[in-house]
């Protein structure tokens, strides 16, 4: 690193001192904290993103968001060249960089890392970072800190796209690095045209969504509602009403949004008895999660939740059905030479009933730890990898090899049996690969895929919800002294440290028929999360409460004795 670069870094780093006594760590999806603590971290992640761009010779994305967390929090996520999360082997560097106490230490870490990674910095613009932010008020000044960080690496250029959903930015980064059209407008056009294509391929006789069958969407008072309105104007065969857009004084994620609806299983603000039985959906704060629900009629404020597991199930059975149509009647010698490997990826939060359903449907199911970075990696090992967390974060990945085969197959079918069921199945799968955001889970593209599959099948939200019956479950969070004291294994299903707590959880769980429970440290909040399921809601609640008390006793402030 030359002298000019060193002095530029020292000078700019001095303007962004890290807050005293605060240690930040790279969590489930980047750094998150109260927004007032993040100026320095975001500045430094700007530096990291520029270095990553030099290293990969590709455009890198940097998103300012704290997603489902409260409005006063914020955070920073990095999009790698393929539109996925930052490569995990750079996370330790991110940790060290963000926590370096002085500008001198920061520079020496960078010098050492550049050497280790063999990164060649160059004077002319040969690195580029694309920026986006959600609607949090703190986003504006944090974006400026990110720009300062990027600009303190000579030769790194920055493009600021303003307010975007996280999946939009990740989609754009992926598209840009693949040499495709990559603007926000291109994103909307690709989603709306592939949705139209899927709707045109619905079997005859299925009615087009009318005003009285409209979908009502809770935008979490965030960016998703605003972007969905734009998309909605480009669709003519789907009626959507968007509520909680954030323009009527509602607060981001407060009593609204996918995280709230999924965890509490109650209606979000802005919904009520007038909506009983209707098909509704909720997005989260940066629109990378989606859940569906319908309002129950018992005045209890409860919803019949259709969570990420059921979205996953709907997608998986649709894909499987299209593949079997495609293979049906094919000459095994010539047509079925490519048997796509389909894999379904879940986490320990997946409802036990969903895993049973998927396995009974003949699908291969694997578990990973929480965090799309883990699920995405696993799903990418299949020809068609479908992953979802129960919280509604997920997508479908298609391998390049399978997509080229599918294109060729479609061309072949078009020449010998245009308009056949087989060809329509090929066209549907191709449309799905364009509609679904293959960079990351995306509430908007996921929502359009759900809608087109419901249309195709002629299913109501109730029919879909009845695909299988969820085992009653409960999630809780417990504040502890140090959440890093908990270490888990086997996709977070067992605690290996402190060992005594695992024995206690096993003993507690054994008291409940169909009982299952696990704990894990959150990677986005300073808490331990507790999950329990059992054969009745009361039993699931009791099990969750008992395990939460164990957590408090072993790791907390001991309030439960
Ligand atoms: C992030 C991750 C998700 C994860 C969630 C919760 O979501 O992208 O994969 O499920 O955090 O993480 P934790 O339980 O560790 O707090 P988001 O939507 O907040 O970016």
C-alpha cells in the first residue's frame, strides 16, 4: 500500500472513531446495533466492500438496514458478486476491522489482510460498490459514512441507489456481475413479465384474481410497501391492496410486519374483523421475508399463519409437479437424460409437521443453521435447491447446467410438440427461474410466485394452509449476561456449551408428547432464542417457558431463581 493510500486512510479513519467500550460482531446477516453506535462500523465496512471489489474484480453491494429489528436500530449487510451474502471467510476480518481501536491499528490490519489475500489495489477506478438503504431515518447519515469508507480506498467508485429493498440491491449486483440489465426498473420489468408469463400458462378455466379476491399486504411500514405499489401498477392480472406503507404515521416493524405476525401469530395493525377469511401477506422491514395469513373469525386477533415452511412446501410441490409433467411420456433415451436433483433446505425452526410433509412428498430435506448464508450455500448444491426459514426468508436456486438443459428442452419441445403439456411445464419452470430472486430471499418475487401457483392450482389461502397441520409451537427470547456463552452443533439442534443446559432441555422436553425444543444465540439481537413445539399449544407454551427459565437460570440474570 503506497504512502498516499496510508495517509488517506489515517485521515478519514480519524473522523470515524469507534464508540468506547462497544464490541460489535458480525452476526447472522452483518453488523446490527442501535443506529447511534454504527457510524464507525459502516465506514469500515465501506472499506471492506471496496477491498472485496478489488479482490473479486466485481461489483459489491452494501445495504444499510436492520431489517426486522426496531426502527432505532440499523445495520449493514454486504452483497458478494453473485448477489449472496459476504463470503464467510471474510467475516473474521470484518470483525477485526470494525473493532480496531485506533486508525493506526486499522491501517495495519488492512495492510496485513491485503497481503494475505493478495489484493492488488490500483489507482484507476477498478473497484465499484453499489449502495442501498431501507427507510430508517438513520440510513441517510450511515450511507454517507459508507461512502467515506469506500472513497478512502483509492480507485474505488461508489454508486448510491437510495432507498431499495435488500433483495433489489442484491438482485442488481448479481445481474450487473453477470452482464445483464441491472437497474431497479429492469428488476420490476423482469418480475412483472415473468409473472405475466406464468399467469398466461395457468390451465384454462382458472379465474383471474378479481377485486373481491384481492390480496391484502402489510408493508411493515417499510420500504417493501412502497416498492410493491410500483410493481402493482405494472401488473394487470392481480388485485393487491397495500397497507402499512409507512406514509400514515405508522412506525417501522411496530406491531406490523412479517416477523411480528410470524412470531406472535396475531394480526398486524391496520387489519381487523373486516378482513376475516381474506388472503393477506406481511413483508418485513427490508422486504426479504414474506409470510401469508388469514384473520380468524373468533375476535381473538389471532391469525391462521401460512409461514415460510408452507411457502416452501407450495414451491416444492409445484416444482416437483412441473418436473414430472416434463418427464412424462418422454423417451427415456433422448428426453430424460437429465434428472434434476431437487433439494429442500430448512433450519431447526422448521415446524416438524412441514418436514414430515416434505419427506412424505418424496423430497430430499436437509437442515442447516439459521441464516440465509448457510441455507443458500446448501441449496446451491442442487439442480433446483429450494430453501426457506420458517420466518419467511427463502428462495429457489437453479443450477446453470439445469437451466441450459431446460432451455434446450424447451426449444426441442417447441419444434416437435408446441403447446404440449410438457412444453408448458418447461416454460413454467423457465418463468419461475426468472421470477424468483436467485440472489436472496425476496418478499416481492416470492409473493408473485405464490400468487401464480395458487392461481394455477385454483387454491384459496385456506386450502393452502390445510396442506398439513402445523404442530403448535412457541418462540421466546431471553436476555442473558453473555449470549456467546452458548455454543450449538448439529444445525443448532443441540447445545454443546454449557453442557448442563442441554441435559436439562432434554429432560424437560421428554415430559411432552411430540415435544422438541432448542436454544440458540441470536445473530441480530442481544438475546438467546428459545423454540419449542409439542402436541398442544398449551404444552408448547409450557415447554418454551420452562426452557426459557432454564436459560435464565444458567446464563441470565437469575430472575427466575
Ligand atoms: C436475518 C437473517 C435470517 C435470520 C434472521 C434472524 O434476517 O438474514 O436468515 O433468520 O436474521 O436471525 P437471528 O435469529 O440470528 O436473530 P433479517 O431479515 O433480519 O435480515
